[in-house]
């Protein structure tokens, strides 16, 4: 296996996935997680955005997409309106009541671009 596809103990991502997500695989407090909560009937979805900083990321920007679907067995992932191609700012990306169907599944995609 190449280094990029190897897993570091304690991490569910391989080395390349950790690099893209901006997490440190040897730090248990560094992880990629999307949060979903219900506050007084409003669905709030949030994910921390991690800027691509440091000598390993020169000239790169990390981007995020939030997606949803109402059925995991049928259909496809759809973009959450106005939450695509979001450049990392170092602050959480938060959206409230983005779709009208409360019974939905969500995911976040992250990638790097020069």
C-alpha cells in the first residue's frame, strides 16, 4: 500500500483522507464530524470548516458541500440549497431549516483545490 492509503491507529480515515479533511490522525481531539440538532422545531446542521494552513497546504483552499436525501435506499444525494462550494473560513458552517422535510439524511463532502 502507498502511504496515502494507509490507516493510522485510532483514525477511521486513511492518510490522504485525513490530509484532505484537515485533521491530525494522531490527535484524538482532531476529527471530522457533522452535527445535527433540533432546536424548538428547527433543524440545525453544522460542520467546522478548517482552513488549509501550513507548509503542506501552500496555495490550496479547502471547500465543503452539504448534501441531503430523504431515502437511503432510493434516489440520490441532493445539494443543500446555498451550501455548495463553501470555502473554509475557520468558523463553523451552520444552516437552519434548509429543507422542509425534517426526515432527511445529511452528509458533508470536503476537498482541496489549488
